[in-house]
C-alpha cells in the first residue's frame, strides 16, 4: 500500500521504482509504478499493488545475498522536473533456504524530500560519482549515484543512450 499526506500539490506524480538487488548493488529484477496524486472517493482508500521480483537464475545462487530497495521520485507535470524523494530498504529473511518469499510492504511518501545525506566516511563508504544517503526505514546507508552512474560505489559508467531526452538514467538491469 502507498500512503501520501494530503498536503501534496495536485501537479505531482510519483514514479516508484522497486528493485531486487544483489550484495554488489546490481539490479537483478525491477518493477515500476506510477502513483498519481488524486483523491480517492471511498473513505480514504489507498491503492494496493501486487508485484513479483524474480531471481535471475533458477535455482537461485545461495551464496548471493539479495534485498529489495524502493526509490520514489516526484515528477512535477507542470515543468516536467524529476526530483528524488526517498528510498527504503527491505531485507529478505530466510533467503538461504526459502525459494520464494512473500512480503507485504506499506510506504508513506513524505511531503518533503527526505534525502538524509550522511558523511560517507562515517559508514566506511566511498561514493565516487554520488553521495551517501540513509534509508527512510533503517539506519543502513547507500551511495545514491549521479545520473549515468551505478554500482555499489557509483563507479560504473552507464550508457544512457537508451534513455529518452529529459528522462533520468538510473542504471540498468541484467537483461536490459
């Protein structure tokens, strides 16, 4: 489920990116949702989504640790500006011996940008082409890469020629 405070502007649309990442911060599987800032007529009913993130190989390699990351971007439809809002991190429990795991996740999109930028040195991180950010729901941190870079330290240059003009290049998965 996705909740948003009522103070959002009507001209804001949210792009929600959901990733299955490995321990090297490589995208293994992904889904994206578009959440429009509309009022739901039925007693504050909020949308619910069912998505499936699949391991890239079957059987899954048990020596690799996976986790789910959700990134939210706000898109102002008036001036078409994209702004990073926040990120969540969810561990996948029992992944060493369970072949599948079902999780129910509820996020609340913050009214303001919650980019809790932290000092990389405090967390023994080196973000070459990015900055250190703390997740909204945990004390864990990650390198939020500048456009055109990916990887655990934002050191992998991405070819963004596949992106449309005015879009945001955030990295590529294994199959694209």
